[in-house]
């Protein structure tokens, strides 16, 4: 058998490139463009003459990696869903010259594809009143944008596991020492405003005067605001029409024009209004708030590296199984959960990573369902922790909720921050929610999935929906508990155990009092018992400091009050008067 080497390949930028979005189509476009470029590179890698094997991601069920002749038969939504990660691992011939030639061929394929897209986009500059003199600035931005890194490591006698770990260390070093070109250098002579979404590049167009002079055509319809638009935003905004829709033999002709993404108001209102082509009135069928979900697997780097495996020598087989499990989750489970079950819009689903927009009141349930599906898909993947306990992959989620007119990129970035807070502050596996009220007030709450906070939240939400608790209930709980917050939870001194027991009892008593005053005749004794049990479970799993319990319960009630208030009237039953 021919000796092999490992090739690890990474393309960027990712998060900032995707998050800089004005609309759902912008958000999708950035994600899909990265997947499309990666697919181009993988197609080059998998050519027979390269004698290479793709290990991660699993190539078996990736729609973008099917032969072009097969594309028309693929499901349109699957084909146009961003699902390829920005990093891939392959086995290539060990000969250094051959391996390097393959890596450079992959890199050139991606860069050539990027340039081809840019050329097709620039041809539309006249249709958008962009002066031809801006071409130099456009080309400079295009040439600087992509960041591509790769590393080749011979497997040899050391074996696959050791080669993979060495490869990861070396690639990290390569990425830390890559060439850096400052944004201020180069031929930036336009003297225009900076791009409104990125704040980096000089704008090619924008402003009220430019916007008012736009002639109606298929491209101008993609610009609904007088934002200043830089080269990269220009590409993201129009490449699907200027390039993607015209790929001969790709099976995408007609599909791109027909592919519709619901607008932010439409998602909030649970309607099917496509894109931002019409001004959907959110008050007609739903709430005025929208939620972004950033879902991500926990310790995925360690799982991929095999650090959680009981037998590290099985890393090669583990990569195959783990990649297949992640692909199954992303391609076969996620869309149904987000769009069919929770009335949302899927933006990206690549392995363990999901970005979605959903109505604000369904966000936590959707995130929980994604986590359950992820755990189910990866249940055959196992390892052992430091205590010798059997463990399986798990995931955390960040949720940001804001008014539909809040900047979309701010919403996405807050969801990403919430996801990091869930992992690093709450403690993975967990969820964290940021409420961005229109008044400017920001509220945060999070909990470990299995600590009981989610169960208590869901019980309260159901009782509110059924009219067994009044809408004032969560507010009353907050009102009763807030006076006990004598100091910030993170600055509080450890309480005396006796005082801790007494304050826990006070929390339980005040909660029960709120139930008694803000319930209706429909509330049964079993409902009361279930609430009491759920509260005791949640408090018992929290940190021993009473201040922590107080802030957690206040955060929970603040969240459930807000999300319940934003539910459509048609889904919120009316209850009787308080007993």
C-alpha cells in the first residue's frame, strides 16, 4: 500500500464574514459562499489523479460534493444549505513533492473560484451605479480577503494518531505566522465612507443620494437601504444571482431564483413572506421580536483529536464514524427541527455547528431539540473522562432575542457571545440567553441543560399558555425576590450554611406565594406540586450561595415573562381571573 501523509486545510475568515449581514439572505449568502469555496477545493482534492482520501468531513452524503450531473436530482433545500465546515482533513500521498502539489492545487482551485465569483459580480457594477473607477479598490479587497492555511504531516511509522496531533500543532503555528496585510495599505484612494456592516473597507457605493438614483432591476432589488457597501459586502449581496445562478451544468439554473429565505419580520410573524421584498407587518400575525440561535458541540476539538477516546489508537476509525454522525445530524435532522417544528429559518448546518433564526418564544425549545438530536446522532461515539466515566459528545447553545428592527449582525454576534458564555461561564453543556429589549435594557440567563432550569422554564411557560398562571406571575416572582439581592452574586461573601438554608426556604416560600396570588381556578394541586418539585430540583443543582439561586430564578422568570409576552395571541389561551 502506498504510504500516506495527512493534509489539514483551513479557510477563513468565518464568523465576522458571516455575521456582517443586513438580511437573512446576507446571512445565508456568506455561509453558503464559504461552503461553495470549500466544495470547490474538495472537488479538486478528490480527483482520481491525486489519489487522496477525504476523512473529515464525511463525503458520503454531502450534496455539494455530488457529481454535477447528479445535482438536479438533489433536494433543493439540501443543495443550497451551507453545510461544509471551513476545515477539512485528508490522506494524501506521502511523497512531499506530490503532497505539496495537491495542497497547492486545492488552494489554487479555491482562489480561482473566488476570483471567478468576483469577476462575475463586478460585471454588475453599472447596474448598481458603481463607478468603473472603483475597480482597483474592489480588486484589492478581493485579493486580501481569503486566508488559507494548510499543513502536511507524513504518517510513517508513528501512526495516524501521532501524525494527526503533530499536524494540528504545526497548523496552529502556521496560522499564527501567516502574512498580514493591514487594511490601511494598498491603493485605497476612493475617499468614501467605510462599509456600514464591516467598518473595514472603503465603500464602493452607498448613501441616500446613491440609493435614490438606483434604477429598478434584479440587482437593485437586493439593496433595501442606503448603507455604504464595500467590496466584500457587494459580493455577498449579489453573487448568487451574478454567478451561482448561471453555472452551466451545475443544476442550479432556476433553483437560485426560486430559492426563498424568509425575512426577519416574516419569521417573527410565522408567515412565508420571502426575503425582504415586501414590508411584512409583524403585528398582523405574531410578535415583534426575533431570536438567533448559535449552537455548537462541546469540546469538539478534543473529540476530533481523539483526546476523549478510551483507545487513542483507534483515531482513524473514530474520525470516520464521528464525521458520519455529524453529517447525519446536520443534513438529516437540523432543518426539520428548525423549520418544520419551530417555524424558523435555517441559515447554516455544518457538522456540530448550527445558526438559525426562529420566533423568539420557540428559541429555547428549538435549541433543546437540537441538543437532543445531536446527542442521539452521536450516541455511538464514546470515550472516558479523567474519572473513568463513559462520556459522549454534547453541545451548548447561545440565544439572542431582539426586536425585528435591531441590526441583524448585532443579533448574530450576541448569540455567538451567549454561546461562549454558556460554555465558559455557565459551564458546558449548557444554554445561555440574552434579551435585548428595545428600551436598551439587556438581561441574561443561562443554565446547564440537566440542572432543571429548562424544565422549570417549560412548566411555567405551559401554565401561562394554558391560563393556569396569569401573565403577572413571573413579574411577581421577580418583584418578591429582588429585595433579597443585597449584593452582586459574583461579589458576595460565602454565606453561613444556616443562613443559606433559611434563604433557600425564603425563595421557595416567596415563589409559592406568587403562585397562590397569580394562579387561576384552572391550576390543579398536581400543577402546584410539579412546580414545587421543579423549583426544588433547580435550586438544589445551583451553586450553594443563595445569591446565585436568586439571580438564576430572577433571570429565568424575566426570560419566561418576556418570551411569553411575545407569543402570538392565537397561541396564548386566555385564563380566568386570579384566584
